[in-house]
C-alpha cells in the first residue's frame, strides 16, 4: 500500500460489497486482541451504510482499509464503534 491515497467518506449502498470483508476482519481482530466484540452480520453492516451512519476508508485503487459506524442507544445517546 505504499504511496496510496486514502479517502474517508460517508458509506452508502454502493459499499455493500465490502460488508463481508469488514465483518471477517472485525472478528479476526477481536480474536487476536482477545476482546469480546459481538460478531456483526453483513446485513447489519449494510444497513449502517445505507442509513448514512457509517464511514468507510478506501485507497485510490478501491481497497477497503477502514470502517466505523455510530449506533444510537437508549435515550438517544450515540457511541462510536470502530471496526
């Protein structure tokens, strides 16, 4: 990934093809860290993308390199989740 430009933008429905890779990477990262993060489904990740509640980072060649979304909890407070 030397000398590539990384774009961070609001995710949308066009990013759905990255969902499986995102959930696989998230799960593998949690296992490696020994954390108890819940496994997401592709459908839940795609829902965040299409609802405008997520950001995605892509290289100029279209390689996925980062993803994050906000979840609204009881009382309307939002907490960031990084995957």
